[in-house]
C-alpha cells in the first residue's frame, strides 16, 4: 500500500474527507447523525470552514483524514474552545501556539498499518512549522492506550459528549522531548530534529499540565498517583478481589492492568450509549452505575460488577445506556483490541480472564432470572 499524505487541495478532496467521516461515524458507528447531510452522505461541520484537512490517498481512494484547527487562523469556535482550551494551564498561551486535532478517521482496510503513525507525524510537522506548543484532542476510552503511545496525556475531567458519550480530553506538549522519549513516541525524532535546528525554541513542559484524576493508566508499576492507589486498594487483601481477577497471581494482574485505564466519572457521565459500536468492557472499582434502556431502569452496577460485556464479546451495538449515578464513580476500562493483543501474547492469562468474564456473565444471568439472590 503506497499512500500519499497531504492536506486537501480542493473542494473535491474535502468532500472525500466528509464522505469518509460519514461512512465511519454515521453509518458504521451510528454517531453524529443529527449533524450529517444524509442525502449527500457527507459529515460537514462548522469547524471545517477554516480547518486544514489532512488526507491520505491510496491511488484515488481516501484511506484516512484528520481535521486540524490552528489558533493562528482565527477563532476555533465555541464548542472546540469550551471542550479543549478553557482550562487554566492554556489560558495564558497565545492562540498561535495552540492547535486542535479532531475527526481522525482511518479506513478499515488501513487499520493495523503504519498509516495512523504517518498521519500523526504529518500533523506534528504542521505544528512544528507553525511553532505550535500544545496540540489538543480527545478519544473514546478504548483508544486511550494508542494516544498515550504517541505522547498525549489526559489533562482535565472527562467530557460527556451529547452523542458520543464519555470522551477523554488529551494534550500533546509537542516540545516535551523527555516525555516523548519516555513513552517511545514515534513523534520524538521529528521533535528532536526540530529542536536541534532551533535550540532557542521556547518550551511548554509537561510539568505545567495540572494533575487530573479523570483518566490514568492502571499499570501499578507506574507512579500514576491517585488511580494507582485505587487499583492497589482494589487488588489488596483488604478489599474483596473482583471475579474478573480470580485465579490470577499478582504478576498476571499487573500484566492485565498494564493494558487498562482507570476513569473517574461525574454524575451523569455516559460510559455507554445504546446503539453505539464501542468495544470497551468496564469493571466498577468504586461507586454505582445505572443501566437504562430509554426510560426503563434495567439494573445498577456496583463495585466488582462488569458492564458492557455484550458488545465486547459479540461485536454487536450497545444494548443499553450506562450512566454514572454520582460523582466519583471509578471504572477500569479494557478494550477489545487490548484483549486481542493479550490473547496473541499470553493466551493462558487471556484464557483465564475470559473464563472469569464468562462466569461473571453467567452470574448476572442467574441473578436476573431469579435463580439465586445476590
């Protein structure tokens, strides 16, 4: 696959980007349908008017697109500003130092290739050429590991999007080479070369990012602050071990946790929305989740309960909404993609995890049928 990556040069290429968005967001995932032109099968938004659209072509077929908004082009719009830039650590940064990446779409045939890396490198090259310091974005929880590998970090509370559910706001401090090197980011060479060419460039270091409890990597080997403490208390003997971790030794638990993230939710945050096609499994660590279908209350989930297993295991759309009942609900998120990697690299561990998940599902079915009391 020989792919040419550039910025859209004309209206025809922009329409190709809008069409790929429509196919993947509206048709494949059932998202953002209220914003789309269904007759033309295009997903065009107000933010596109002054945005740069990165496009990746394999011959004449579009395989990927990404929207970039740069503060130097003017106002990025109220929705984007409220979602990404209204926070204390960016308040005093000049608009020309800020950029926002969004609507990152890879064609299914190109997933698993190097295209995502190459497009992200093109995005950072754009930022380096304009002396951008902070690149903002967001992702669904199951994609957090991927963006962390590029050097992005969560920096504020989760965002409860009206159609997409819970999103994790992210920021890449482009010139924080130490962090990019630590995470082995594929972007570090670009940044290193830029810093060598302009050693006097001013930096915004990662230390300026305020601590957040919204989304943390759950690997207990990392010093990740509060969420690591939650996980340690959760797997220590002072608390009952969740069924998902039954028969796993401490080393195996660490290997599972290295592939997960801990999310802290506010009241009303939607972890799961009915009809969506996300593939994330959630284990409740603290607090209560409410499961609803329309106005019907189906169940509640508390510490140790697993939710989202139907879509996770069957690949079907979500069958219900799952909301945080109050502030401070904490969940461990495991994506279907990470479990697939675990199956390939450690099938015995993955098999035990899947057996425990099967037991948890059977327990829920038995409880729902009245076979036994909880």
